[in-house]
C-alpha cells in the first residue's frame, strides 16, 4: 500500500503495521490490561448520532477556534506523545512541520525525542509542553523554566500517569528504552530491516528534555523505571497550585475525568483541562472521555477551556465533541500511524483528510462555524 492509497485511520494503521517492527507497532497500538477502555473510547462516539440542519446556507465555513489564548485554524491539535523518532527518524520535526502547515497546535512531551528549543526555533505554530511531576521538585522547576526560555506559552501537566499502566503487549515483546527485547521481539525487528537501517543511519536517538537532568543511557534507567521510580504519586492539588502560580501563564491539566476535578482546576487558576484516559493506556476499565465530556463542560462553565482526546479517528467524532462544548480535540494515534508510515508527508496527509472530513461534515450539519454546533445536534442511543 502506498501513502496515496491511505484514505482513513485504518489505512494508515495498516501501512504502519507493514513498516514497523512488531514491538514498536504494539507500543503505539496497545493499551493497558485487556484494552477495554481503548475500545470504549471509539464505541462512545458510535453510540451518539448527529442531527443535521438543512437549508442553512453553508458555502463558507470557518473552522478556526481559540484555545487557551491560542488561535488555531482547525479545531484539532496534535497531542504530545513520547518517543516519536522511534516511529520515524523525523519524529517531532515532522509533527511540528505538519502542524504549522495546517495552522494548528502541537505538543512536545517530556519524553520527546527532539528538543523543544529546536522546535521553537523552527516553527511559529503554537507549541505546548507536556510534562510529568517528578519527586525531584528542583527538576520540575528546571523543566518549567526551560519551557519559559523557549517561549512556550501553554504548560500541560499530565495527572493520570503518576505511575505507568500495565501494557502487556510491551511486556510480551520486552519493549523498553533502552531496548531489552525478548527473543520474539528481536525476531520482529529482524523482519523489518529497513526500520533498523533508518534508525542507525540518522541522528542518534535521545530524550533531550530529560537528558540534561536524568541519565537514561545504558542500563541505568528504563522508561518503565522512570515512571515507577522518578514520578511522584503523592502529587496533590497544593502541589499543582504552586506550579500554576509559578508558571504564571495558561496552565492545563491533562487526564481529568471528573466534574469536581475540573471545578478544582478552575479554582486554582488553570486555564484548561483535557478530558482524557490516556488513550486507554493507564487505567483499564476507565470511562470513555467522550462519555464524561458533557458533565465536565457543564461543571467548567466559562472558567476553563475543555479539550478532549481519545478514540478520535473521524471528522464526525470531532463534530460530536465540539457539539458538547469541547474547545478543540486532540489527535494521538490518528497522527502517529501516518508518522510511522511516511514521516512528515504521512502526518500532512492525515491532517488534510481530517480537515476535509470536518469541512464536509460541517456543511452536511448546516454549521458555518464551530459555535453553531450545540448539544441540540446530538442524540444518544
């Protein structure tokens, strides 16, 4: 299959499956435990129907939105995800360039493989920095200060990952950073030699956001141990309130799933929350974010910008989330598979398809701008 033959998420996933070694594909595709929540994320959208309005005159459609002070040309953004140069040697360079081309926002992870400084120099599109809360308070402050120096305006703290999820696909293959593969995992790499050639002939893999602070080379620390040993499970609202005050700009909590937590986030000065179960990769059995969205939007009122991610693979999914009051919708696996399949060209094609779907669906819904989408457009089965 060629990139030009990819017309939807499933096509990109199939192409990535052909090109990636099994352990890396499973790292992207997998989720926690029995992967129930991952399936629920998609099923939640399927259980909601759209009700279009007709004869509204929709020759011109405006897809722009404003999220935490950032103006986006599209109501979707590229969520921060880890280890992108494992999937394709271009990594976050491709993600950022594609986001800039389409005028939307992208996120850089603490476990990103291109430095936020480099990305900030190269791209004008809004960049958010996603980080985890470490036991070392000095490290937390240093990482926020670095983001300020890079000109990043929006800080995102992931609050649903104080420890790693039980991702059994990774356990079976031995996937970790540094690689500690099982025999079966090594055989999967041998079957995809082009990935290995690209890996060793391009820039050496690193985690620049962490390299200055943590030794993750050799056998010193794996990604799994990073989550179990470096992150602080005692994180509480007082800690976050201090960080919000110290940051002094738009601060967002990613991983909020309860209305009372959204209200608490507003109380301590957060500008936004992302309704998210981490793509089903953390707590299996958790409710789908879309099923919680309306409750959290109602609780937030006009005090917070509410965003959503998880299970989004179609423009119609985006319209359903916007109709419930989400300000924008985060894409994760939706762009990671195209990245793995074809680098920047893949991400750009995926975004172009999403843009076309949203534009077409807006016209079919009779909506000229995002504000025209309301809960009256939906019926739940």
